[in-house]
């Protein structure tokens, strides 16, 4: 059997950004227009590939498609694995990337050097982390995405970004050390780094080694919780997300979801029903930490005075909700959590972009940007064609305020989970599945019903405080008569925000097929035997390109 | 040998964490470096400590797999060293930028009380 072209499609989300990012580095520091064009084309191609992979993951007979990059059989070489969850994350990443990229083209991509290469490398790291089935390879992809994110966070420079960037890098370097210690302990006990192989061996670990193995997993978990922005490891998050340039922050809103994704995958794969004595070790902890994170995010949201910080706390609330839902360890709750993940990530991305437009007419923000642009010599346009563009752009869209207001209301509705948008469907699904466990599969690490009610109360209270805080911000931005001019918007800034919000509406209208997909994904996660078998039985390809039987 | 390695990892890791928590950026970067040395030694020791084992496969002595040292932790350490080195360099750049912009080497960009 020959390998056809779509068998190689799985490596494209990693190779394409790497090649494009590398080539753009060769172009040097100038030629922003060319790089922007290449970047948009590459991201569009990435989105197309991700959608193709999603269809492949959903339509195929096998639960998991495996690709062996170095052609070593499964437990020895690195394996990439694609199931419904990875495919979903790939599509979400590409969508968020395309929207933030288009937004940045209005002016942010010129606020510093190497924005476009860093952007592609960030995508490479994200996609790799979603696809890999090897613990150490996961570390490498984490470092790639973090290294690129350091650059993107500092994009535009300025004292505030450098200060928060310093904190962000220090926290993440310490987190990477923990990651390595955890991986090394797991390797030392189980003798494998392949996730599927580790999952098989964990059930056979002898009693005396079990404690060490569990300690390793816990240390690894702490590293992921730092990335997911879980309390008490998230004090770096609101300042750095508020300081980052809006397109970078919008892309970062999917970065916390990488931590959540890994916790979801590994907690069910390694400590699922087949893990023997360690089964269900992770869920209670994730639940408690999730509840604490949700509380912290809720309080922080009430306390924050500026829109950027508020958006940061909205990210924390989203992480907290997801972690506590994962902590329930039931496939119906996980499916609802996946719906919430998609809906809240889209809304958060849109909100990070929107908040800049809302603040635009404030003088100090404009001054800051003018200074930054001046520092890079961008106050004068280089190319006559662009000069024409900028004069075109100066014309204010008459409906600017109307658009901003409507988009803000849509964001607020989704983030707080009020009807009629997708946030409501997501929260409704979460609450229903938490309170109605009947008729479902046997539960792992069943939390007490009290905790279900605590989560219910926290979810509703966090929704209420989100409404309160966003209303306060909205009144200040839209209703306070300050005699300001309506902000000037460019179509390329309006389009990505509208696209993300429309996608949220599509998700709501198409909730039934979407939930069917999320249910399938969650069921596969909770029954990892298929995933393990898929990876362990992956077949090598001989040098003629045929698959060995 | 186990004791010496354990003490070395402990001392490096302990000093690393202490320095990491100090308020000066230079102390923080030294702390991160020491911590990464401790982690590298730790990964290495996870391949089991042994003396006089063969590091590279030899056709003449290919009798027992138990006679060979575990090559995987060595590969992991190599990767971790390279990545750690790059990250330290990157942190150094940000540290200098922070010093230049704020005029102080305090991690918060201003002197504490």
C-alpha cells in the first residue's frame, strides 16, 4: 500500500510554519509588505490544512491517525498523533492566528522587527504541541512556542512590556525546569517517553516506584498549570497579557489553552481507568485548582480598572472553568468543556482586539503608539503606494461607534454566558452535564455532589461579575459624554473581530453537529485504549514508500 | 557516587531557587542557570548511575544490552542544555533592555522600599 499525499498532511502544520518562518528571517529586517503577504498566505494554507485534517479525523474509520516522522516504530521514535481533539485545536489555532494576523496588518506588524517570523514560529510550536505523542518532543515544542511568545510579548518594546516580559520569561524558565524534572522522573520509572507506551506501563509500575512516578507526574502537572494560568501560578498573566500588543495578546489567548489541552489529554491517558492503583489520581486536584482559579479570576475581574487587565482575568476565568470541568472526569462534561473552550477562546481573542479599538480615542494610548512608531522610523511611509493607502484609511467609517458597541455587547454576552450567543449554550451544556450524571459511563474519580453545586454557584457568580465589570467598562467607553471623536477604524481591523464573533454565532447555530463532534472527541479521550493501540501499532514505511504489513 | 551526585543536585538546585527569588535581575539569571545545571544532572542520573559501561554500540562486544549505558538521557540532556543556553541568552537580552529602560537592575523596574 503506497502512502498517498494526505498521509503526509499531518506533518504540514509543523513543517510549513517552520519553513516559512525561516525563509522570512532570511529576508532581513525590512520588506514588511512582502513578509506580510507571505505570512497571510502561509496562515491561510495552514487553516486549509487544519480543516482538511479535521475532516480526516472526523470521517475516518480509525480513532487516531499516526505519523512517524523518523520512521522508527512506535515506542522508540517520535510519533505524531491526530485525533478529534488535536484536529479541533489545530483549526482553532489557525483561525485565531489568521484573525490576529489580519488585525496586525493595520499597523502593529510594523511596531518592531521580526514580527512575521516570530508569528510563524509561534504557530509551529502550538501545532507541534497539539500533534505530538511524545513527552520530550512536547517539551521541545513548548520551548519553541515559548521562545516565540517572548519575542511577540516584547513586540513594540517600551518599559511596561520589558518589565512584564522579564517576569513572564523568568516564570516560564522555572516552569520549563519543572517540566524536565517531571519528564525525567517518568522516564526513569517507566523507561519510555512515548505517551501511549507510558500509559501502558503505568499500570505495571511496582509499588515502591509508584510514589516516585506519581511525584514526577505531579511536577509535570505543575509545569502545565503554570502555562494554563491556574491559581496560584498565574500572577504573571494579567499584567503581561495587558502589556502585550493586541494581536499578540489575541494569539496568546490560545496559549493558555495549550496547558489545559495537555492536562486534559495526559490526565485521561495516563491516569484513566487502566492505570491500576494510580487511576483517578489527577482529577480531584485539577477540580480543586480549577475552582480556586475560577474564584481568583472572578475577584480579579471585579477589581481590575483597565480593560487589558480585565481581559487577562477573563482568560483566567476561562482556564478555571475548563480545569474544573476536566476535574469531573466524565465524558459528557468534557464534551461541554470543549464547546466552552472553542466559544470562549474566540470571544477572548475578539475582546483583546476590540479593547484596543475602544481605547484608541484616548490620547495617551495614541501618544504611546506614535512614539513607538517614531522610534522605529515608521512615521513616514517608505513606499508611495502605501502612502495612498494611509490617506484612504484616514476616513472614519461612519458606523464605527455602532460596530464597536455591537461587537462589545456580543463579546460581553459570550464571555458572561448570557443568551442568546454561544457562551450561553456552552455554560448551559456544562451545568446540565454536571448536574445530570445519569445514564452515562462509569465515572472516574467521582467528585462529591457538593462540589458540583459549588462549581454551579461559582459559574453563575463569575458570569454575573463578568456582566458587572464589562458593563462598567462599556459605560465608560460608550456612554460617558466626553466630546471625543468617533475612532477611525480600518476595514482590516474590523473584519477579524467580526469574523471571530460570527464564528461564535455559527457555533451556536450549528450547536448540534458541533456537540456531536465534541462528544465523539470526549468519548475517545475517556477511552484511551483505542489511542494507545493506534500509536503502538503504527507501521513503518520502507524506502520505496510502501507501508510494511 | 550516588551520594555525591545527590548532594551536587541538591546544592545546585537549592542555590538556584534561592537566587531565583532574589530581587536583582543578575541574581535571577544566575539562579536560572544553576537550576538548569541541577536539572541536567538530574535527567542524566535518571539513566541510572553506573561506572565502566560501554557508551557506543560495538559489534565485537554486542553480547548483553545490560553492559551498555542508557543513551537516551544523554540525548535528552544535550537537547535540554542547548535549549537552556538559548533561553538564558534571550533572558540576558531582556535583562539588559530592562536595565537600559528603567535605569535599575531591580526585577520590578524600580527600587523597592
